[in-house]
C-alpha cells in the first residue's frame, strides 16, 4: 500500500498493486494523498495500518458495486482498538 502511495507522488503506478493510474488520479486520489501525508507525519501503529487497509478494501468494494452515494468514511480509536466505518444513503 505504501509503495502505491509513494508512486502516486511521482504520478505513476509502482508494480502490480491492482490500482490503476486512472484510479489514483480521480477524487479518491485525494484520499490516498491525505493518507500518505498522515503516514509521513504520524507514527502509525499496526492496528491503525490494518484499519486503513480495511477502509481501502471497503472503498474498492463500493467502487466495484457502483455505489456512488457515500456520505462518510472513517477510522476511529475506541479503547485502543481501531474500527472502520463507511456510510452511504442506502443505509
């Protein structure tokens, strides 16, 4: 994941990561860019990295199912355990 994010900085995909260059350039590219800067600034724990990976997988699932009504997405820390939440107008 980090290789793909670093590759985005150079405006190219790095290796086979199942993320096309076009995907990195769309609005989700902004999310990837923000995650990249977060990783650079904050020392992330393994739990948070796993939660972020789960969030990205859920975004991919939504994209594959043509869900375009996403209202919010986030990672929260409750009692030291990171959880992922995605909401759309579908429920």
